[in-house]
């Protein structure tokens, strides 16, 4: 499957925190950068996401903001 | 200003495409990774975003999806 | 690729309208239901989306609102 | 009330899971398709959403991605 | 129709800018505060949004970020 | 830091509810209007958000919908 979302970055899961219905997944995308994702517990189970897993971080262009100093 | 959005990555604008009301901004965040952002033309003008500018890419955790092969 | 987004519905592109930087894609998901998607022109070109194409509509659970009468 | 969000699909709630602050609502939109929504517990209480309720699923066009095989 | 989105604020349209596929709508919500919305041209036509129109601004709780100095 | 998100409204936190991974923050933006935000617990701790804190509510234009009666 290929998807319209313009940002797709490979990384490795370094931390997984499960809440009541929502999990937080932290992914090392290299170069010392960690991205944090908030997804459903159901997705974590379905995709068998766990610490050490190779994953792709996916973000739509319209969800990326730009800040300047 | 500090913001609740969990993902804040420094980079350099490498391409700026202006549409009728919406611009696309491509940012090199290092390690060979380019992120694409879709923001209003008004924001581009207000923040004086242009090719070569040092910027921070900002994404909420709930806008970050995870994919696996 | 499998993705964390919980909503993935098969359909057929019935209309494609290209703007300056953003395209609108209308997808028939069956049962008389049409879904409208707003994505970048770049994604349309990259995925070769056109009228008649078989596609999958993908939506995160946190982007689905519920309304009642 | 009529809203700018382009996707409004009628359905029936088939499952409701309440978390600490966030609920997951599964809605049958017909044709064998189930959509999953993640909303606040407060909205669930306010709109009296429960299993069997007739609801409308609402999604903005910019939150609808397109994938191809 | 009542919707799960937690933020619903009444206001008056003070400016409407139409692009190729996307419009920007500026709404005065009182107290000197203007909110800016980016929606499809199709929604603008369908809801007959124009300068001076009484409207309700609607935002999901998960789309509201918090910043501090 | 200045950000591309077009909506930035000053207010005061009037209520903070922490869930397992997600918090709900209610902010009085004046004129009797309360906005509700759903952010990560991590952001609440990092920004030291608490009842009575002066904050800025930040929303992207593409996350603002318009409704009419």
C-alpha cells in the first residue's frame, strides 16, 4: 500500500506507553531525533508495535506546522 | 513561546511553492530527510518563510501515524 | 505497508479536481456513499490517482466526529 | 446545524468503549463497513451516544487520505 | 444536528478569500478575536457563506494546542 | 517562537483533567467563551499547565470548521 500522506520516515520504536484507550509510541528516526505518536491501543495490537520494532512514521503535509524564532 | 505539540524538529527550508491560498514548504531536517508542510500563504508571508530559512517543523502527537511493512 | 489509521475503506475514484497546490478527490465507497478527500497535487501525481482508479480511503479515528439529530 | 465538513455518513453505533478521558465509538455505515471514531467522554455523555444509536459520522476532506496498492 | 466537537463558538464572517479549491474564512467571535478557517470552496457554496453571515466556528478538542510564554 | 498556525488566542486555564495518557484542558478566552483542548499528559507536565495559568490556545486554520443554522 502506498499512501497520499507526504511524510514517511523510517525509524525504530524506542518506547511504548499504553493508556486506557490510547497509546504513545516514541520512534527514533535517526540523527538523534525522536518522534512521538499518539494512536489507538487497537492499532498497537493490530500492527504488533513494540519496543525495537522497525516502523515508518507517517504524517500528512497539512498536519505539519512551521515555526521560526 | 513553548507549545504542547510533542514533535519539534529543526531544519532548513529547501523549497517553497505558493498556490492560490495554500503554500507547500519542504524542510530538510538532516540525515537526508525532507518533510513537507502545507500552510496558508498568509503564514508564509507573516513568518517570512523562504528558501534557506532556519525553521522548526512542529507536529502534534495525534497527527503522527505509524506504519509497518 | 499496514498503517495505524483505523478506517480503511475500498472505493473507486469518481471525480478529480486539481487546484493550484491541492486536489479534491471524490471516491465512491459503495452503497451510494461518496467520500471527499483533499490531498496535495504531488500525491495525486505520485500515486497516479485518476478517475476510475481503485483506491483505499484512509482516516484516523481521532479525525472522525460523531453527530446526532 | 449544517457544517463545512464534506463527509457526513449516516450509521448506527455498534460498540462504545470508554477510556479515562477518551472514548472509542464504532459505527456501522452500511454495506458491511464499520468506522471507528475517537472522541471525548464528555461528547459521548453530552450527545447521549450509546450502542444502537442512530448517528452521523462527520470527517473533513483534509482528514481523508488516499492509498493505492 | 449536534456534533461531538467540543468547541463551538458563534461569530460573524468578516472576510472570505476564495482560492482554486480552498477558501479562507475569517470570523469575528467577539471580544476583538478573529478566527481563520480554511475550508473547501464547495463548502462555502453549499453553506452560502459570505461576508456578514452569522456562523458557528467548530473545532475538535484534539486540534486545540496550548502554548505558554 | 512564532508558528504558522493562524489562530492564537490568549486565555486562562480554568480546568485540567488528567487521563491515563491524555489530558483535557479548558481555557477561558474571555467574553464568556471556554475552549477545550485535548493534549498529552507529557505536554501538561512539560509546560507546567495548571489551573489559573495564562496560556495561548493555538489552532491551525485547516482544523477550523464552519457551521450555519
